[in-house]
C-alpha cells in the first residue's frame, strides 16, 4: 500500500546567462575564503572548523545542510553546505576543500523574467549524489540542480554580487492525499548501503515528526519516478522525536541531530525510528543536517548560531566504544 504522500516532478525553465559553464572544477579553482580549525564543543566531536569571521558572525545567512564528496562518489575530500538568508537574499552553497580549509559561496538561482533570481528556500538539507544536488525546501518539497550547470559570471547587481551561480533544473512538489498531513522536507541525507534518500521533518508540539525514504535511480542518481513523474516513499515512519534537524543512516542505524536552543548543547540520537536513544552533551548548540562518510566511518554535521558556527566530524567507531547510553548492541 502506498503512503499518502509523494513528490511530483516538474522541469523548470533553463537559465539564460552571459557566463561560462565551469562545473565543480571551476569553483574549486577559485576558492576565496579560509576556514579555521578550532575546538568544537560536544563530547561526540572528533574535530572541526569554523568559518571566517564574516561568515561565522553573519545574521543575514544561516548554515543548514551538509553533504560530502563521498555522497557524490568522488575520491576528493570536499564538503558542500547550504545556507538560507534571513535578509531575503535566497539560498546559497559553500564548496569546502577539507585539505586546505578553503571555500567559496555559490548562489542558487532559478530562471526569472529578467534573468537569474535567487531561490528562496530554507535549504535545511542537501545530498550531492552523482552529478545532482538535491535541496530540501520544507513544504515545497525538493529542488534539484546539476553540478555541470555551475556557471561563472561577472559579479555585479545582475548576479547579486556572486561570481558563481547554480541554477536548479527540477522542482519536486510535495503532495498528499486529503486525509494525510503533507510531508515537510526539512532535511536530507544519503543511505550509502542501499542508495536511498533519507528525509525527515523538524517538528514541535503537535506537528508531525516523520522520517521517510525515497529510492534513487542507480544509473541517473535522480529520484526514481513512476510513469506519471511521481516518487512515492519506500517507507514512512514516525520518528517520535521533536526538534529533529538532520538524520542519516550508517550501518543500519539512524543518527539524528536534535537542537536544544542557542545555549544548550545539542543531542545525537541513535537507533530506529520510534526507538531512538539520546547521546547527551554530544553536539554544539544549534546542530543542523548530518551526513555519513563511509571510508572514514565519520558523521559530519554543522551548527547555525552566529558566533558559534562549526562544521565538525564524529567518529562513529569511537561513539560505539565510548557512549553506552544505547540500549541495543551496535553494528
């Protein structure tokens, strides 16, 4: 029996521009900002870094989603993170080289009547899978961009001051039957073992807090659609956990970040939907999305609050050894 929610794909108008398509390589050749390795609060953290002074203190832009070059099937050591603007400037990506701790911002855009327009979504999660970047858009569903479409332009008012733009190609609208609460696409991750998209809802009080899985096509790396252009979840579970900010699956277990305000340390929950167990004092305040890097057995996350913004790794093996709060055996 199908779940009462689904995604419906729509192709977006192509972007017309005066720039040159350069792909990821073009952005990596011009990383213009430097992050700083630093001590990150939280007992689960192995190591991490913070952004430059402007980005870590900005009250206009807030970091949200995270994915890795491992999600994309690449051999290099890159992160991609998302930010949303509280100043109505849209959403952007940061490509980060972990070797040099240098990075660059890229504005996410869509075609408008007069050229590129910023894509205004919360961008609470991102999955870089093959050539595609899947972006969480909360009640609107997902947007998808192709990294080959990264374009270098002349910075100016028409490009909102950015040298690199990434247009979105597809919108996946969130749909639901009349008797079902529409799913909010608050965050995203990739389950490497089965090649599925893991999505979930941030919820408080009476809001739903569900976790879902969607199939990804192994050839195209896009969502698997039926003949009508719709994607239905393979599973839809009640997470039974408020304030979820991110969820990923490693070795068959969900790892979920939960925020507890600006001052209190965040929590990491591990287990199965409906039976998630807390690791207290695990994360810095304001943890967001989470991703898994199989080759290093590390979980990666980031935090959002101005003045205490971190990007950090957690060693899953060390968590297994040191934190006995979980009631069932580890994989």
